């Protein structure tokens, strides 16, 4: 017997206000037997691409149920609230705004099997007061929809079918969906896909990419910002664990998501190399330490 369906909740709400707790409370009232698992509520505010990337990273660990994702700068506008069904191995539904937030994760599940535009009037909880405003769809639309679907409800009772081809896809120029990796001889250029709270700098690189340019554990490599190779450059060593590094020594290791990350042991690589204000989309180049950048 497999696990019972859960609701997997991700947002940019933060934890300082009551928003997350209110969404939990709505789910508890509508589907009291369905657990809610918080993935994160610290997505950079309004950063749809960062939320999409975080959701895609979490996806392999999720089981059956419903993804409830809210990074929604267009709330209250004409953007559609949607529910997307997947036939892949993981969550059965993804619920959130139709702004590109859900599509990367959905594609990882094999693509949308069906999509529904949610009808807010059919979802507004019966206890909602007449003074309820239109800018908290996490409470008034997405939480009721996720509760309904996690409980086995018919999507046609809360919305209308729409073509999967009409769903919004992120603009490739959006933050977090910028340049792709490129190998050129003994060098590789790669965008930064994520900087976690520890300051580890995840790159859009696989271990095989390092193998291809001859980066092993026997020597140092130079890691430099393509935008500023003269001042934003450090030496790093390929390692298998944080503890393999000496104090202040940079390393390249495979992180928990199978990507290469630039790290320090018990310190922030991001703040040392690219500043604490750096965001996804920075590009680095890696080459042998005894070579120079053109």
C-alpha cells in the first residue's frame, strides 16, 4: 500500500505574516485528512523562474498528491488560475497561477495530460466574508482547488478544460532561465542556477561535463565570472565532500540534486566570489589553472 496523497506547498509568502498558516487552515477545513508538506515559502518574492526551478528540484522526492504553488505577481489580474494533471510518477496534479511556474515541473513528469482553468466563484469557501479581496488566491482559489483534487474530486466541478498548448511557458529571458552551458576545449561556461541559503553556488553542469574538460581531483581549476574574469576569479579543487576542503579553499562538488556546485566548507562561496546580492543567471567559466582567459 503506497502513501496517501499529500499537498506539497511552495510559495513566496515568507513566514513573517499569516499567509502560510491561513492556507494551511483552509486545507484543514476542506480536507482534514490530507497532510500538507511545506517545500519552501522563501522563494524570492515575485521571482517566478526561481520558484519554478525550486519546484523542479523538489519534484523527484514527491509522491502522489497535489502540488500547490504560489508565486503570483499577477494575482487579481486576468491571468488564469489553473490545475494541470500529470500521468507521471509523482504528484497527480499541479495547482497555481498560469504564469509559467508549474510547467518545468510538469514537463519533468512527462508533460501535461490535461489542464483546467479554475473558476474562483466555484471555489470560494462558504465561510469567506463579503469583504474578501481579490489578491489572496492562495487562500480563496488554490487551497480549495488543491483540497478538492487531493480528495479525489472531479476537476470539472471547479473549472473548465483548456488546451495544454495554451499554458504559459516562461520567457527564456526570465531570471533563472538565461544562458545554457557550453563546452569549448578545456573550458566550460555555465550559468548559476541556484544559490542556496548556505551560499553554495549550483551551476548548470553535470559531473560528466567536468570529466569532459579533464577536471579531476588531482589539480586546481580556475573559476571566474565571465562578466568580470579579472576580479571575480578563484582557484578551486574537485572534491567529494565539504570536509575534503581546507579552511577558505573553494571546491567543486556534486550537490544533492546531481549538479556541480562551487562551495566552501562552512562558509558562503557566493559571498566570497560574486557578492551576497548575486542572483541566478550569473555565468562562470572553468578552465585549467595554468591557462589564461581570453
